[in-house]
C-alpha cells in the first residue's frame, strides 16, 4: 500500500500530514516542510514501503506530486 504524505498550508505555516498518523509536523516555511516530507518518504521507501508526496499551494491547488519506489 502506498503511504501518502501531504504538505499543505496551515494557520501558522505549513503542515506535513500522513493519514495513518494522528499528529502533523508543523513548519514555518514551505521549503522546510517539503524537505521533511521528502526525508520521510525516502525513509519509508528504504524500508520497503512506496510513498507518494503531494504538495499543495496556499490556494489549495496541487503544486507537485512525487512518488518514491521501495528500494530494490
């Protein structure tokens, strides 16, 4: 099953959310949130779990989507 990781704006900055985890990680900048999401996605892929990162803009549009395949 693909692990979904979402980077989206929140009231005080940016959030990295994973539907299977109750708490989000919060960041002041979008760049820091994206870096954290990529690190999390890489760790999941290295552990054999495919991951998809979705990055949203402040207006709600999807800015980018990254898929990380499990390590061979």
